[in-house]
C-alpha cells in the first residue's frame, strides 16, 4: 500500500523567462541571444512542467530573433517541455518571431501583435555636404564596399541589392511563422505585409491562440497551486554601477523610438 502525504506532494512548476526591449546584436540593445541565453538555459535545466515566455518587444535584429527562437525550440524539443508565450504591450517583428517559437501564444485585449516584415532604414547626406562645400574622399578595395553609403547619391543597383537581401530575410520570417503556426493561420492577404493586429483581431487571423494573462492561464493549465520560477537577463556588474551610461542612454532613445512606432 502506498501512503501519500499531502504536504510532500509535488506542486507543478512553470519557469517564466522575461524578454523585454529591443532586439539587437549591439551593446546598446536590451535583448540579444547572448544576454538572454543563460536565463533560457537555466529555465529548461531545472526540468519544469512548462516554460512561459513573458514578451514585450517591438522587434529588432532578425538574426538575433532567429537565434533566440532556435534556442528555445532546441531545448523544448530535447527536453520535451511545452512552451507558452504571453504578450504584454507588444510582440511585433522580431518580438513575434520569438513568440512564434512557443507552442501557443496568448495576449491581452490591447496587445499589439504581428508586423511580419523586414525593414532597413538609413539617410542621405550628400546634398548637405555639397551645400557646405565639403568633399568626401573614400577609397575601397572591392566595388561593393560602399553599398548604400549615406554620403553618396543613392544608386539603383545598390537599392536592388538591398531589396534582394530584405526579401530573403522576409522569406525566412514567413517560413518560420508558417512552420510554427501551421493551419491556425487564417487566409489573410495582409498577414505578411508588416501589418499589425490588436488582441482579439490577432486571434482571428491566427497569430495568437487567445486572450489570456500569464498566471490565470497557467493555473488553468497546470492547477491552482502551480509555482512560477522567474528568470530574466542579468545585467553585468559594471553596467549596474552606471558604466557605459552614454551607450545606455542612446540605446534607451532607440528603444523608445521603436516602441513609438506602435503608439506605445
């Protein structure tokens, strides 16, 4: 006969990994694969019943988004642990790429989701230099080294090349979403145009599985007594002391501009 002691019974555990901010490979970015990897690895290492991703990101680097998403899927498949994504204010562009790595996606009624597209932004200053009487001198070995140089007039062949690159990245993004979301996606013509959806509308086109918040949904899935273990990016010691304050300030402005694109 097996005697079960109630106070020794195991409570379900869900590891919660918080991912917030702009995604990028530079030092000013809030979120990248290198910074979030330890949190993701620790979350899966302790063999929880599930992993929940708490996402609030306007996007950023497609490569870093892909690396983070691939890391999540690799660990989830290896350890056979389900992954749930919960969107806060926004999971757009790269933020949605990461969310799509989960087995299901939940959002608030006001969450902004989507923006499945790729963008490259620059500026042109050659007219300004001419007006100021400045002459730019540049020397290269290799005809393609001045691709989209902002201090030279835009060249049609350069624009065509950058469009080919963007199309390739866009295609990878679309393939990822189709692979992860499958037949949950609606036949919506604007789905891959960079369009965004809010809350229930995102569910109707299949970008999310429903409107729900993290703790109530996890209690519904794993019981009222589910325990949450939280993991997030650990800032380096010198960063916490204020070192690199200028970089952080610039990064904050860039991030603020990224969120502002979505009215946030």
